[in-house]
């Protein structure tokens, strides 16, 4: 795994742990279930939804705001 992937995983993990908004947590839970049904990793699924600004608009927006505040210097959202 390359450093960029490790940074992304840490960023997503920290976002999930620090999020207090129940609607966002519900969306994350839904994504986790969907990724299991599709047989892909949660992080791969998360990458997919970051490209989908329509279906998961609030989650994407919250994550991008969080990422811009917390991201490592090498990681850009």
C-alpha cells in the first residue's frame, strides 16, 4: 500500500470516529453495508461516493470540509 492510500484510510477512519452528526453516521453505515454486499472494501466504496456529488451530497461535503482541515500535506481532496 502506498503512502497516499494509507493517508486516505487514516483520514476516513478519523472522520468516522469524530463525526457526531447522526445523518452522516447513518450514511456511513449504509455505505458499509453496500460495500459488503458488493464485495468491495469500505474504502473503495468511499472513493466511489466521493465522486458522486448527488446521491451523498451531505456526506461528501462534510468529508471534504473535514479533509481540508485535517489532511496530510501530501493528500488532496
